[in-house]
């Protein structure tokens, strides 16, 4: 591309949150070259980006972020001056069964990116736009009780699952690279996201699909665990704002100020899906089944986003009921996408496509 103002590498850009960030940056910044770097694991799907895949300022590179040489060569060749790092293994149940994969991707993959950025950007010049922006999770903070307290940026880390432990470790590496080498870094910790293109192993798309097919809705424990929910496009807007205006070496929490018990959320989903499918509202409540709670299941998460609101002016744009309505409608209107992801056919397609190159 000629006259490129910036070249931004977005890791995990074929995933759920990543695809929304890629789409936002490609459409909003035509003068930027946006490089989507994704390994295309089970959670990565280029169908998430069909609407922008032919844009002149967008390109895709199938790279494992743990492959340091591949990352370094790409950064050098494309003169990357900004990284937004979303690539991660993120499902708690999978981390309990296979912690090694989570340590490899989330810790060593982040370290690979940090080393490549350091190699390409040193010596660090305050006049340069270099930024390494690492997206993390509220789960690194551990669990809250029902006393009304919320996670703030200065809360002590207390991870309880292999997933959250791997993300906590990657957060520490990012901050250490700033403190040790001066790498210009940013870290954000976000609450649970929901919205279009989420892989249907996560609660909301999984249950929408199960209600659609009248399959059981397995609820851990008594469904009393509380989560703070944020519509994914609001998260993408926050990432855009923080990447451009956030203060180097700072941490910002991103949350929806929107807490729901799992069981209450599931009842809203049942009523909404039933209504939009033309069924009697609440007719599928009998699909709810309670199962043994999983190990290390944190009771409550709640993010305090006051710092982000006060310093940069961000706040969520959607009320939860509005966001859920939009989300359910999207999955019901895009059943081909959902069926393709659920079947795994998209993975076979990518494997054949890249094998033949």
C-alpha cells in the first residue's frame, strides 16, 4: 500500500472479539494497513470477516504467534508499528483439561510477540507511534463476594483456573517488558463479552443454539455465579480509544456495569429465543438442567470501569436487554454460520486450502 499512515498487527483477528476489532479498524482507518494474524485454531474463522476481506487496507497472515521467526519476519517486512494482541486460548473448561496448551499460547505466544516488538522497535523513541496493546481478562483478579465490591486496576491478582493463571502470567510479562526495556505497552482487563460471531462453546451462543434445537441447557451448580456482561462492539470501541489515546504503561478495566446471575441470564435467553422463534415465551424453560459445578469456578466478577470513563470518556452504549435482543436475532438470522461452526466443516476447509498452497 502507498501512503500508509500506520501498520497495525491484530493477533487473533479471526476470532470473536478480534474480528470485531479488525472490522472496526479496517472501516474506520482507511489509511492504516491492518494485518490480521491468526493461527486459525478451532475458534478462528475467516467467515467472520467476509464483509471486509477484500478491502485494500486489510491483509491476513496465518501465523502461530509462538513462531518467533515468523512473527519477527512479518513485522520487519511490513514495518509494523502497533500490535493489538487478542490471540489467546480462552475457555476455562478446556484449560482444566489441557493447561499446557494455555501456557504455550497465552504465555509463550505473548513472550514471542514482545520479543519481536522489542527487536523491531528498539531504540524506543517517544516520537514514534509504537504501541504494544495486550488484551486480558477480569478473571486474573480472582473472585468477588456479594458485598458490592468491584475489580479496580490496582486489585491484587488471584487467578483460580489454568486459563486465568496463563493470562495473569502474560500480563506480568507485558508489564515487565515496559519496566525492563521501556517497551511502550498498554494492558486492559475486560469482563465477559457477548454478541455476533462468538464460538458456540461459550454460554450465550451455546444456549441460543441449544434452545433452537430444544437441547438441554446445562447450568453449573445452582446458576448463582455472577458475571458482568459487555456487548462486543462496545469492547471494540474501547480498544480503539485506548490504543490511540491511552497512557503508556497504564492498565484500564473495561466492563459493562451489567451484572447478571447465570440462571437469570439463561431465563432471559429462553424467553427471547422462544419469542423470536414464534414459540410461547418461556416454553423451553424445562430445558434448564443443573449439573455439578466445575473446579475453580469463581463466584462473581464485576469490573469497575470508572478510570476509563473518567480519563478517556468511554462507557457502554447498549443496555443489556437491547444487546441480547440484537445478539439472539443475529444467531437466528445466521443459522448457516452457526451450523458450519458447530459442525467443524470450516476447519477442514482451511486445512485443505493452506495445505495446497
